[in-house]
C-alpha cells in the first residue's frame, strides 16, 4: 500500500522564492532592514523629549483631571458592572493620558548637515532597498 502526501512534498521545479514569497533577494531584504533600523535609531537618538509644568487649558489643574477617574473608581467599587463607572474611569484615564501627551515638548537636537543627510539616506535608502526586495517580478 502506497501513501501519498501531496501537500507535504513539492514536485514542482520552481526556484525557491525570496523575501516575502517574491523573487527578490533575502540578502537585499536584510541589508535594507539593517540600513532602515540604523537610520531610524540615529534619527530617534537626536530627538530630545522634555515636559513642561502640568497645565489644563490656561490654568494648572492636575487635580481636575483626576476627578472623573476617582468618581468612576468609586462607582466601580460599589458595583463592578456599572456602565457609568466604566465610562468615567475610561474617560478619566484618557484625559490623563492626553494631558501627558499635550505637555510633552519634542525637539530635534542640533547636528551637522552631513550627519542629518547620513541619517536620512540610511533610513529612506534602507526602506527603498527593503521595498525592492519585496517587489514581485
């Protein structure tokens, strides 16, 4: 008795595919990936993130942002299935997260033009090589 496994054994004489199942090269894929990661790292390394004092509109009001979260938490301790409690807790957490993000100041540190060009060429050149390796014939 002969057993056949047509799904496990390939009988076609197709050449093996490259990155992403396309005819592109696996070497090109990894070179592009390394270039893009290096360029992205160098660019992100030049970014400086600072925060300023907590402000809510024109006034300082960190305590005000805690009110919905605390009231929602109180509702949830009273009744864990309270829809209002879940909504207030989620809204309070979202307000706090949005306030943190709004108070962030992001700067690109001073660097030479040559370094900036090297970083951008590595990032976008790497993305181009990576895309070319995934291109079908």
